[in-house]
C-alpha cells in the first residue's frame, strides 16, 4: 500500500476563483503585464503541487478556466470576438510546447516583447521520494545550498566521555 497525495478540491477551486477574479476586470492593464502576472501565479502553483499524484485532471481543468477567461478578457479589452483573437494570438510558443496565448507588446524600454501564457499541462511533474533531498525541490536555482549540519551526536558522545 502506498501513500497517495492529491490536490485538495477546495484549493483548486480557490485558485481557479482567484485567477478568475484577476481576469474579470482591470482591462487597462497591458496584455503582456497581465500574462506576466498570471504566469507567476501559475508557475508557483505548479511548482508547489509538482509532487502530488493525479495532477493531470486538476491541471487541465484550471488550464481550461484560464484559457477561456483570458479569451473573454482579451475580447473585452480589444472589443473583438474570440475567433479573430484566436487566429491572431493562439500559437505554439516553441516546438514541443502546448498551444497557448502568445501576445506581443512593448517592454519598459519601448522595444517589442512577446509573452506566452504558462500552461499547467506543460509544467514538469515528478514522483515524490521519501528522502532528505540535498536541495530544495521547490526552489529552482543552480548554486550550491549552504545547509547547517548538526554535529549533536559527536558533541554528546564527547561530553558523555568527559
């Protein structure tokens, strides 16, 4: 018998509601900034639930909600129907990735800048192993981690012999 960890339904619904609220108004924000904000939330949530079992169904459902709310948000912002917007901005960002909203705008320096909406389906998933990892699996960084090593056993042994 193995331990099964899943994403709680309340957490998934709450996250979908939070994304829906972010996409329900504020049409004055630039499209690139809106997608950047959503990407931060989606990537963080995917990294947090990376080691849970049966994530595909929950990830697909949240992707579905975000996709259509983004479509309606873009339609309202640009006063257009969804079909022409999909022809213009629904693309494959790079080979091997899932289709998503790919928008272009200006960065803070005024140059052209493209941003793709993060898909939870494309995010990495891993199997949890019961071990003490050398590095934190939730923080993506390359440098070595400086951890504090306990020498309690050695000190206790030395004090016991003194």
